[in-house]
């Protein structure tokens, strides 16, 4: 039991405690000891205040009350916390340095320091002080112990409070706080024990606070002695008066004198009946588990909690929060439409009404469900059916059928079917081809085939050597093995039966001899040691490749076969025997001779990309050789070019080429024509001759790369805009206009070709130009060329005759020169004759002056047609065209090229097939006539999102396909109500 | 030996019936069809010219009202039916195909402030200046029957607008506050008010059907969720919005017609800045309606014109006006996306084509193909100055023309001044305020 434990209150004090509401009583009582302390110890106020503050906070934390202060010479009892009883009296010597501790002497020990907690004031000392407190000088007023039961203190104070008001002011505030707290405690205690107090207060004293209460008793008895019973009455009156002063009328507690609380009327002991039941008590009966103790603890904590609940928020604030939450929720919900909205925005086509019924045949049940008997006959039949309980809504489809319906939608099935078809087609192609190959008995063919395979293998090996050296090594070893085997065997040694027979025949038969030769050659190649292919080998390789070309493609690359077969990309270049006859056969003629035959055999074969590249390299090499070679080889170049591009060997040119008999074989050249054409398109090498440029222009008009380059060289923004338009408009009439687009001529010339260009400039212009006039008129389609060839010849002759006397070319050159001169900035002469010197007839201005006033403009940028002998490029802005040009790049386009290409693609049916036109001109929004378009429905789009993800199209159908509607219909869950409604709609709505 | 013979399959060139079109074998070789771009350009130019030649949007005028037409309502299931309410309390039902009035009823005393049809099309609601909400049957009363509303609700204050839920028997009215009513009950099931005492219009969201929005006289637009106890959010603009309309295909977009001559398209998730400002009118915009496809909307203005705006463009693609048409008070876009209906001050309802040059009636497949081709050509070459010049040309009444010019000048002057101020003040002290930001005052949470 500690001192700060709550003491029991006396009965009469219960009322009094209410009075302690009055601030100054409380403050006054608390005040006294402190003032006295100040007098006695002469300590500064500050220290006192500090002490008071500390104690206050300590109390606040611990829920403790201050013990009364002790004074020197007070006799006290001692006890340490652990000890059970109080030890004999001791005397207080004075306050110790530390707070709330005193120096005590006596008892067992002579002198010691004790905490106030361990000291108890003996009643014998408390009594005289209580009496002394009535003495007038306030300084000597004994301390009304703060922690003594409040009722008592108040009793003192109520009798002489007014006197103290004057000097209590100083501490009033902080003491008021303390008093308040005490009051709160008191009232609490009172509640707890009120019923007990009523009966017990006067008679019983708790053992623990015995000392104190004894003291209290003495105090009371002292006052009683003074005033007697009369006094007591007066006192009560006074208290009443004071109580009524407090303003509010306090309800007096009813006093009960019977001991009914203790002794029940029903002979059952009602011990503790008046006590308040705490929450913890309720748990008492339960078993003692850790959980329960925990709960008890929690409950206790809860009980002890003194902090108040927070005020509810104001209405405005609550509403604001509600609004925000609601808005967040709603906007999140609405956001689920984001995907649909974006998809619809991006969709190529929107078809309204959105949830159209599928146009295809409906399942019987659907029809039946929506159908109602209307005519009397129908009604009758329906009635009959109903009477007989005929199943109307029987599942018409078997479960299997239904499952299959569910499993695959129509368009998935279509796709699947198409795939299967394609696979089937490919397979049959393969088979047919294999059969064909098998049937071919030609040895040559097989030989070539083998060779091609070998070639291919070598190429692969070459690659492998770069990519994967270890694997290459392995391969090499294998090859070596093969070689060794070959060497060991007699297979190609001309020692077999066949070889021997041949050997006999060889004397007389040229063929046989050749065959033998070949055998040997094969042997040689097979037994040859494999070396890294070097430059020297290069010469042979391309030729072989050329031979091998048509055969192996399909065999070697089965994977690639699919595309060309299905795409129908066939080589369309039949060889031209007429030309090959003109020229001589080069060495290795055996293979060359085979070539045309093979080619005819496999016209439909595809030229591989790699093959093209190979050829390209070879041709380049040849070109290089010719250039590096003698000077008289130079004219060969243009010849080749012409042939390549125009696909026609002009007789005159061929004559030139006939002169030089070298490794350039015409046969090959003719064969490579198509390849070269590709080459020319890709690399833009054939720029020099106007003919070729124009030709290329016609072919490459579609390619944006060309235009791109042209645009980069433009000088001003304006030009850029205009030119981008020029291209699209003038592509069709390029050569005829003097304002031919300059950018078309501008093509990147690869660095190595630079030298070539220089050389070509030396070629006689006339020759080139005469050719040009013809070539322009040639349409690009290769099929038409051959037919027109003869016509061209004639035409040429006619033109030659007609313009026999005219020197068109020199006229053109003159014209060009004139233009160039006009383009050059003129020198402006600003000299004024006679200014600063004599002027007049016959007098010349001085040279110095002329020089000074002559203004020279900067030379213009180099003309674009500088290097083009036969072209005049006008760089003036053409105002007549400007009217038709778009001044700035329209919005959705990011680059001029995009816009140009968009402009350039025709969409009409003159240029496109019907299907393409339909696709190209499909309108963005399709509405059905007379159909009501309902707002988008959540059921169809938000929940059905997973259903529609299978296709790439957005939910709203994209293309104009009629099958779309059926597809969507099949995928989307159908609402019965809706179908009815749409029927209704149809009935009601009439066309306007 | 293979012998090659010329052979012809009659299937390739003989038509099945005489009604078929002759099959024309075509060679698509581009070299045979040169000048494709110029040729198509010419076709596009011609198509554009023809479009302007055929642009005759006005179809009919429905007269019969004896006062200005104040509100209209579309029939949800019948395209040919239109309801209109006038300023003298009369409601008329029109048959658009026959262009005649089929039924007239005196619905209210004073203005018919608003009307809406039930989603199933069996009845319609009207609110009027006499503080009543009335529900009427769509069918005309049979012979001898009296014209009487199905239900009448007497309110405490004037209702200024009404709109019906798109799927349930619930409707919303606005006046002093926004009320949500159950059709079966005579008192509102929910009432929203948020410090404003008068609303001019309320609209249900056709997609997210529990959402509503209303325009209030304190220049604000307030959003509601029918299921919540409180409004959702409020955006306050510089001037009052007269009406608003939700996009029927995009749940979160709505457009409001403002007094400051503009229309604003908002995303309801971002109210602080309008998505697009549509400006072309030269006077207050009174009403608007979205096309059922949600790609365009039509607006009616006090400046006596009707304009059609693409939903994502700041300027109109079309302007309709006639000499006789006065202030256009209400406008509707027909549910088949083909027609516009405008009700104006001078008691007439006018029927317009939504696409001015469109040919009405059934199109033959080839006709349709040609039309599609022409449309595509026009679109393809629309950037070319000559095509554009023709396609963009519109005739405007002089007053509107001069007014718009004036507005342009004013705007330019303001812009210039702002620029000058910015130029002559400390960098950053005069922030650049975009056109979109200018019109929204605050967003109240």
C-alpha cells in the first residue's frame, strides 16, 4: 500500500468534495505549504516552481498525488519499499538535495537520506501543526498537506480562506491545476466507494492509512471541541451557503443509515453489492489462460484510458470526403471504357448499329424463341401442340454439334481452312516437283544439280567458317574424308566397265571422249585438296554458279519454296538465243551450252536472292576488270549497260563489243540481264546516260528512297514543299517537260563509280543521245519490249531519215549553254561616266574606277545538270504548278515521303482490282439505313472483351467484309430482349 | 509434242443474264494507264465540286406550333416520330415521313421546359412552368377518350429539365435541385443539391447509365452518380453552360454548350481542362446533340445557325442556316445518323440532312461504290489547295460573317496584346495560358 493510494472518504466529506470546484479553495490549500517552505528554506521561488512542476508532471504520469511535505524536527516512521512494516521513529533533519527526499536521523541509523515515499509523518507531530495552522501569520501556517484527503484540507480552508487570498495570487494558476486534478480524482474515488463510505466512513479506518486518518480524526475532533454541536450545525449551514454560491444546485446524495448494503434482507450476503463491476471482473470466472489475461490487461488499459474521442468532422468536410471517394470510384469504373474508346478511334471502319444480328442463317431455337403464334391457324396449332405436350423447344442440335459450334467461330474456321489449303497446295507442288525431278533422265541435269548442291554447300561452309569455326573444322574433316574415299575408290578413274567401253569408242566418237574427259575432271575436282577460296578461284566460281543457278534453288532451300510458289514470283526472263549466237562461246563451253536447255526446262524456277547477289558481285568484278584493263575496253561498259537496261542488243553497240574478244562473254551478259536490271534499280548506277536515267525513273518512280535523297539536297523549305509535289505530279511526264524534276537525277553514286563517271563523260555524247531518243518511248513492261523492238528499229530509221539534216544535239547543247549563262549572276557596272573625272564623247572612264564600281555577285550554287550532258534542269519555281501544291505537310503525316507515297498510290479501279478498290474505298463509318443506333452497351464490350481478343480487329468490325457481322454475332452473347426489340424497331421504322 | 492453240472459254466473257453488266477485261498494267495522280486529282476536284453543287441540306419545315419550340424528344424505337414542346405549353407529336403533326396536347400552362421519352417508347414525360411533371402515353387516346396524363407530380418549384434513365424506370429532373425519381413514386428517391439553386439541364449518361451531369446557373457543371448520396464533382467555368450531352459511344466524354459561344468537350476523369474547345459560333450556344455514332455532334445557337462539329476538332465541318430560321433553341440528331432536327424561335421545326450532299434513298451497289470512291478521293486530296478551297467554301449570312470576323479580330488583338505584355515583362512572370485552360475557373471537389 502506498501513500498515493486512494483513501476512503468520509461521509460528510463526500459533499464537501463537491465544493472543491471552487478554484480558490483548492488553490489556497495547496498554497500554504509552499509559502512556508519559501520562508523556511529561503529557497528561490524559481526552484519551488520547478519542484512543483516536476511533481505535477510526475503525478500526471503516475496518477499519484503529492505527499505532504515534511519539515525539520518532524518525527517520522521509516520503511523501504520491500519492507513490510514501518520502523521506529526518526527525526527529519532537513530537505535533501534531491527532490522529494529528506535527511533523517534517528532510528537504527544515525543519519540517512530517505525518499519521501519511505517516510511517514507521525501523528504526534502532525497534530500540533494542524493546530498551529490557525495562527494568524500565514508564514507559520503549517502545511495543509496536499495529499491528505481533500475533504480535510477544504475544511480548513473554508474557515479562513479569505485571509489568504491576498498572497495566494502568485501560484494560483498552477495550483489551480493541481487542485482540479485532485478534484477529478476525488470524484472518481467517491463514485467508486460512495456506498461503502456511507456506512463505513466514520467507523472504519483502513490500516494502511491509519496514521493519516488518525491525524484527520484529531483535526476534526479539535474543531468539534472548539465549537461543539452548535458549531457543527453552523458549519453545515456555512457549507450549504457556500455550496449554493457555486451557482448550480448540486444534488445531494441521499443518506442511508441502514446497513442494507452489507446485510442483505434476503439473508444472502451481499458483499460487494454496491461495488461497481469492472470489465475485468466479468472475465474472472473464465479459465485463466494467457489469452484471458491478455484481454484483462487490455480491458484494464481501456479502463484507464483517459484521452477523449475525437470530435466528428463537420458536415461539409464529411461530404467532401464522400464526394472524393465516390468520384474516384466512378472515374475508375468509367475508365474501363478506355480500351474500347481507343480501339474505336483507331479502327479503320466502324459499323453501326453495333450489335447487329448476324445476317447468316439462324439456329432454329433462336427463331422459335422469338416467334409467336399470330394467325388463328397458328394459334390453333400451337394450342394443339401444347395440349399434347409436344416438345417445342427441344434442342435441335446434338450436343456434339453444339460443341463444335462453340469450339470454332466461322472466321477462325475459315482461317484454318485456308491454312490447310495452302499446306495441301504446297505439298502437292512439292510432290509434283519431286516427281518431275525424278523423271528427268538427263545426266547433265543431275550433274548440274549435284554441282549446285556442292556449290551451295561450299557457300554454307564459307559462312560457317566465319560464324562457327569448330563446326567448320568438323565439316572440313568430313570433306577430307570424302576426298580420301574418292582417292581410294576407282569411281571416276575411267576404269569401270562403262569407262572402258567409252575408251574404246573414244577413238571414233567425239562425244565419248568428251564424256571421259568429264569423268576425269570430276575426279580431279573431287580429289582436289580443299583450300580457302582465293581470288584466283573467283573467276571460275561465278560461271559455275551461273550454270547451277536454275536447278538447285528448289532443292537446296525447301524452306524458301513456300513463298515463291504461293506468291507466284517466277522468273520471267527467257534467254535470248539470238544474241548468244552472235557472240562466241567462251571456255568451259560445255556447261554454257547446257545452259539454255536447262533454262528452258525450268522457266518457272525462282531466282534466289543470294544468287542475285552472287551474280552482282561477279558482274562488278568484271566491270572492274574491264576498266582496269586496256583503254579500248572502255566502250564495253556502256554497251553492257544498254543491254542490261533496255534488254536489247543494239546492233551498233554489239559491233563494238565484237572488236574486243576477251573474257566478257556476251552469253552470260544476256543471261544476267534481269539480274543487272535489279542491280541497276537498287544501286542506281546507271545514271550517266539519259536513257538509263529515264528508264530508271519510270521504274523507280514508286520508290520513296529516290525522293528522299532528292529532298535532302534542296536549298530552301519552299523548294522542299514544291518538289515533294512535283514528284507526284510529274512522274508521268518526266522527260518531256523542261522542268523535269531535278531530284530524280540526283542519285547517290557510289564512291568507286566516281572514276567511272569521269570516264564515261568522255564518251561521245552524240552516240548516247541518239540512243536516248529511242529508249524513252519504251514501255517498262518486259513483255511488250520484244514486240516493239522491230517497230523501234523502223522508227529509228524513220526518225533518222526525217531529221537527216537537223543537228538536234548541237542545238540542245547550245540551248543548255545558254541557260547556264543565263543562270550565272551578271556583273553589274555601277560606274557613272563623268563622275569625279571628265566625261564626254570619246572619253573612257578610268580602269581603276571601272574596277571599283563593278559589283560581282557570288557564283551560284553548282547546277545540278553540270555532269549531265544531255539534261537541262531548270531550278526555277514554277508558279503554274505551285497552285496545285500543298503548302505544308498535313497533320497525320510525319514525313513528306509518307504524304507523297499516299498521294501516289491510285485508288481507282483503273489501276486496281475490284477487291482492292473495295478495300481502299471502304468508308470509315457504315450505318444501316433506317436502323436505330443504340448507345454502346456495357454487356457487349466490357465483359465480352476477352472474347474478342482473338482477332486483331477492334470490337467494332474493321473491314468491309460481310462475314464480319456474322462473326461478331457469333461471338457476342445475344440478348433475347434485344432481338425482340430490334424486330420491333424494324417494324416501326419506315424509310424516309 | 505440245501444240499450243488459242482457245476461249465463253464463261469468261459471256454474261449469265442480260441484266448482268458486261464483263470488261482489264489490264492493270500501269504503263497502260499513265498519269494516275493527275487523273485522280481531277476526279477528286470534280467530286468536290459536285459535293458542293449537291449540298442541299434543308429537307422540310414542320409548322404548327403557336409559339417558339422549346424542347424536343426523339422516339427511342421509331425513327419517324418526333415530339416537340413549345413555349405555350403545347406538345406536338410529328410523323417525319409524312411531315405532319399527328397529335397535339396541351401539356402545361406556360413553357414546356423539358421532355423526354421512356426508354421503351411507350410513354413520355414533360415538365413545365406550372411546377408539374407529367407522364403521357405515347399512343393517342382513342375516340372519345380524353387526353390526360398518366401521372402528374406536383412539385414545389419549377422544373427546368428532365431526362430519363436509359434502362430503368427512373428519371431525373432539375430545377432548384437535381431529383431522381422512381416512376412509381410521387416523391424523389434521391435529391442532390450542392449550394446552387437553379439548374438548367440534366442528362443521363447513355453508356454508364447511373451517371448524370447537370448544368447549373452558377456557371458550373456538376456530375452525379445515381447510387451515391452526394454529387461527384463540379467544374466551374467562366460563363454558364446551357446544356450538355454525353457521347453515346464514349462513356466518359461529354460536351457542354456554353454562353461564351463555345462548346467544350470534357473527359469526366479530368475536369480541370476541357479536352477540346469547339469554337465557331458567334453567339451563345443553346443546345447540342451527339450523333448516335458518337463521331460528331450538332449544336444550335442563338446566332440563328446550326453547326456540325466532329467530336475531335475545334472547328465545325458544316454550318446550316436559312433566312427564316431564328434563334435555334433545340436540336436533335436522328437515331439513324441521317437527319438533324432543329426547333427554333419562330415556331418551326426543321429537318436537315446530316450530310449535306448525301443522296437520300436506296443506293445501287455501283452507285454506292462510286460514292465511296469519290469520298475517298476527296479525303485523299483534301489538302490540295484547290480542292480544299472548294470543299471549305460556305456561304454565311452577312451578319454572322461580319460578327465572326469581328470576333477574330478581337481575338487576334487580345493575343497580340498578351504577347506584347509577355515580351516586355520579366520572363516567366506572364505565363502562357492555353486556350483550353482559359475557360475553366476551378474544379470543386
